[in-house]
C-alpha cells in the first residue's frame, strides 16, 4: 500500500501527501489515526457519517487549499445528517470563494476524537545526518513551549524511553494530577516511525500533531499528519 501511495504522489508531481494519503500511510504502519474517508457528494458524506458515527469533522481536500481553517473549509462537532449536508455545501462554497481555480478532490469526513493529552511525533531528514525523530508536547502551543527531544534514526527502545524522559511531558505521562498514561504506547509509535523512514528513505518529513493520548486504556489517535517527500 505504501509504495502505491508514494508512487501516485510522484506521478502527480507532488512533494507532499494529502491528508487522506498521510492518514492511510501511517495507519498501514500500525499508527492509530482518526477514521477518515472521502466523500464526493453530500449524500455520500451522510452515508460515511452514519458509518463512522457522530460527532464528526468535515474538511475540504484540495492541493491548493492547505490552510483549511483560514479558507473557511473546516466544520467541527457535526451532530446529525442536516448539519453534515449544510457543512458540505458551505465548505464547497467557501473553497470556491477562497480559490476559484482550486481543484476540489472531495470533502473529508473524519471522526471527532475526544480530548486528551496532545503530543507531537515527527521526522525530518537532514541532508548531512539523515533522518531525525522528534517527540514532545503537541497542540497549538508546540512552538511556544518547545518541549521536544530529538534522536537520529534508527532508534532503539532504550533511545525512545530516553527521549520521553528528556521532556517535561514525561512528568504528565508518569502520573501528574492523578492521570497515568501508557508510556509503552508512545515508545511503540516512535519505533514504528523509525522503521517507516528506514524502509522508505524518500520520506523527507512526517509531522503528526496532535496525537491524542488517553489515560483510561483507550488507544491514542493521530488527528492531523503532514508527510512530504524528498526531491531525490
């Protein structure tokens, strides 16, 4: 599956995967991502909504509209069929206003995951040193707090545990304010990302932010993912 996805991106002369492709690629490596499907009509969006379950998020899928919220092309907390249909039409209308020449590939229908601890997982390929892997506190304030740790790929499990311990978020994972999270789940994701870029070195960047981690035994979920390819 991954080779097919990367091949299609190359054939279309793109350097980045769209949100749907990124979701599928990471899911194929066992990294839990929010349920995400593509609708080409309002009727299909409703069918998908019934399959996934409410509440939902709808977003435009277009290579020309990268800043979806700014373009008015995101709707969250949709609770029923009427809201899905209204949101579908509004997103298409706003997309055409934002960029009349944009290619609209469809509307993403995505489960709205519950709140939890927001983490960031990432990969970046340095021209000299190769891939580095990143872990830390995620969400909209990731650049404000800069609570991250880095390692060169490949990493071992010991490396992954050490990365976690170097961040302030490790105190939260260990049980601050009575909430205790599964650190092994974080380690597992780091190991899978390390394996991903070892097996597919043409990947330039991976940015999963936020990844929502839960303290009650539920499996965490990635919400948004950016994946780009190198020019090689």
